[in-house]
C-alpha cells in the first residue's frame, strides 16, 4: 500500500479523498514499514488503520482508470480479505504493547538491569492478555468486522479441505463441527502470534538473567553467592573475601542512606571509588554492557547526511571526523581559528584548493552549530 500510494498520482487521489471528506484524520499519508526494528512498524500499521476508509475509496477510484495503476489497485482491493483484516488488528494491538519497550531500549542511559525489568513487565502484560484472550480478541474481531463491512463483506473462514498444507488445520471444535470465524482466527492466528511474541522477548532479554545474576547483589541482598563469586573471578584479580567485605559495607551504606538504586548509573553515583574500588569497577562494567545497537545505528543514520552524491569522493579520515562531529556535537567544540591553524600547518601546492577547503569546513561548522 505504501509503495503504491508513494507515487505522485495515487498520492494526490488519497489527499483529495481526505480533503473532500468531513473527517480530519491526524495523518495524511501512509508510512513505510521500518526495515530495522519490527516493533517500530506500529506507527505504519496504526496510520493505515486510521486511513483505511480513505485508502479503500482511493483504490476504488483508481481502479476505474485505463492504465496499469488500475490493475494494481484492483489487486490491492482483493488482497483486503478476512485474514488480512484480522491479522492487522492483532499486529496493531500487540505492537502497541511492545512500542514503549522498543523506545526505551533506544535511550542512551539504559542499562542491563532496567532493560531486563522492562522486558519482564512486558512479558507479564502479554501473558495477562493471553489469559483474557477471549475478551481481548473479541474487541479486535469487532474492529476487523467493521472494516470488512466497509468493504461489503463479512469476516469468514477460507475454503476448508480435509488436509490443508499451507493453512492452519485446527478447524474443528470438540464436537467435530466447524468453528465460527472468531474462534477460528483466535486459535489459528492470535494465540500463536502472542506466544511467538512472548518467546522472542524471553529469548532476547530474559535469558540475560544468568549474566545479570552476579550483578544483582550490587542492588539487593538477595543473591546467590556462586554467581557473585564467578563474577569476581571473571573480572577482578582480587581476593573474594575483600570484595565481599566491600559488598557488606556497601549494603550497610545503602540501608543507612535509605537509597535503593534502580539502575547502574544511579548506583555508580552513590559508590565512592576510593572506599569501594572493586565494586566501582564492577558497576562500571555493568553500566557499559551493551543492551541494544541504538548508538551504532545513530552513526549509520548520519552517513546519508554526510556522504551525499556531491561528496562521494570523500576520504575515510575526513568522513570519520565529520561523523564524530555530527554525533558528538554536544561534546566537541571546535572554533574557526583552530581549523585555520590546523590547515595552515599543511603544505598545499594549490592555494586555491586550500582556500576552498577552509571555506567548506567553516560552512560545515556553522551548520552543525
């Protein structure tokens, strides 16, 4: 749908359909599905649901044309079947639960403890959703039915064979009769997808509890000594008894202050590196354990702004410097005089090229500021 309406003529039809209606939707165009984070596709799915009526009316209008776009529009209308509409509502609801977790995982200050706690909360909510699946799926099914009524058909099960190879075979109830569409789609689509969602979160995040077990003692007294001993032997060339003594003093200090740090950054601010040198090192390691790939992806996002078509012959050293300036613009503070002094040290055969290079760098610095 996004690819079809991304061209000028279909996009104008969609905009005119929105303008001619009495409604005023929050969005005016469809969004592309995110290629890197699948939970971020929630916005694209949600916008499509909001513009569904306008999209259908636009497709019906375009299907009356006498060109190839009419054929494509007719195929897209036929693709809006019962299974698609139900799946659309299921994806929209489940992605709405995963979107806050996805956004928090992209933050710079998140650590392993907070990530595991957030994933655990998300799994708990999804399990509660699965427990009350009849009530929750009934709401999804009613919304899908409203979309189907706009297309002049009712949600129904596809043609059933005795042995289905490419579709779900759970089509019979306990008494051997064919289930109603709501029951069929709840068993064949909704429940497997929720289970898949939960399993992915547990495999990708909650499996790190084994790694986190040794660090857990830095935040509470409830821990297994074996995990902490393994942690000390792995990272510290110090006697285990010395570290345990520091740990006892650290817990006493937190109890006296009435503090209970929730993240590694909060704990490291309270930890004095002179009084607790070993614990401070463990907290530093804990804070630097990678949780997501948000920071490297920010660097790649800068490349399309830095190395454009006009700067395609840029060297590696210059590209690294510009990328560092773009990402860490709040840290790096370079003045124009420092640029001039640095370039004056280099011997240039052509003074004109030297002047052009100075002007380009000054313009780049001004844009970043």
